[in-house]
C-alpha cells in the first residue's frame, strides 16, 4: 500500500512519516515527547490499531508506531525478512536511524512476541504484551497451518484473490467478531481498507509463512527484562491462558487480565489498557 494512497481520514495521518532505513521504507507515527516507546502491531494490522492508546501515552512519552514490513503503509525492501529475527534486527536498525533508545517495547498479539525477541537485540527497560500470541496451534493445525501459509505466500495472484474475496464489509465484520472484538463502524472500515489492499495481504501472508516462535518459547525462562503481559477474558483468538502460562515461565514477568473485551482490547478499551501500562511504565522510567 503506497503511502500516498493513505486515506485522508486515516488515524494520525498528519503525524505519519516516511523513514528510509535499510532494507525497508518505513511508515510510522511519531507522537509526543519524553522517553521513547516502541509500539508494535500484530499480523494483519497496522500502527493504526494503537489509535486510541497513543493519546493516552503521548503526554508522557515519545510514541513510535511503525507499520511492520510489507503491512499497512510500510514498503518492504526484502520479502525474505518477515520472520521474527529479521524483523527484530530491522527494528534495531530503524531505532538507530531515528537515533532513539526505546525505554520499552509494547506489542499486540504477534507484535508482543516481536517485542520479547527484541530483548536479544537491544537493551530495553521493559516489554509489555497485549494478548500476546505466544502459543502454537494444537495437533495437525500446528503442522498444516505454517505449510499452507508458506504455499500461499509464494503463489502468484493469491494476495489479489484474498483481497478481492475478503475485501467486503460483511467478511471483515465476521473476521473481527471471531476475535471477540467486533469494533465499531469506524474500526471495521479501517480494517476493510487493509484487507482490500493486495500488498498488505501479501506482507501478512509472508509474515505468517516465516514466523517461528520455537526459539523464543524455549528462551522465555531466560528473559530477565521486566515484562507485563496483559490479556483480556473475551479474547477468542489468543485465550488469556496463553499469556498467563507464559508469565509463569518468566522470572521477571507480571500478568494482568481485563475481564471483558476481545483480542483487540487496546482498540475497544484503551483506557483500561492504559490504566495498567502507565504505572508500570512509570516504574521503568524511575517514577
């Protein structure tokens, strides 16, 4: 999706900017002042998903929200770098280009796994995960889903087919409802914009095809970076037990659960998420 085609009413459009940092041409939101925070969206989303959380963090922090490579409005310079390690390396390069040393990384879903992986590549005072996608598919799905994603990612015209077949309001509404987060009309329209774009679909499929969490999951007990894992009780995509069990394996992790809302809790109930994040961030920043 080309930056020039960003809809005029896209969240934080006026604060979005291009940053060339090899190998990608990043689109990111840069808002606020103070210690830097890096916000990382999940697979199939974009930085827009933090639209309600950014205003709650920006009064105290400089909030950097990139679209991940190939997704949203970031133009990928290397389709082979959609895996978790390559993305972590490229995010470190982006931070160097921006001349920032983030205080913490906050990730949603797969972005939470990416934030945790960053602890091996750069110093962070904290990592927060929102409905962190740290589990694996059970049974045959654990084998077949990655294989199917790899096949789709390298099949010509598949992104265009997916964008055409799924890029309608009814399908997007069903997809969001299946996560436990139906969202309002505005939120649904924003995801419809993403689903209708073949380049975004291609980047999402590429990420799914290259995503491997085995090493990260093995290393969870070795991650000593202070971590907060926030889950929501109504998440139908990544059950709350995933974050609860991951936190139990980590020596410096705290777990918090919001009893309602679905996978996109930071879009449905940003105030509740911020109420957990802000005191935790203040502790990382020394009060």
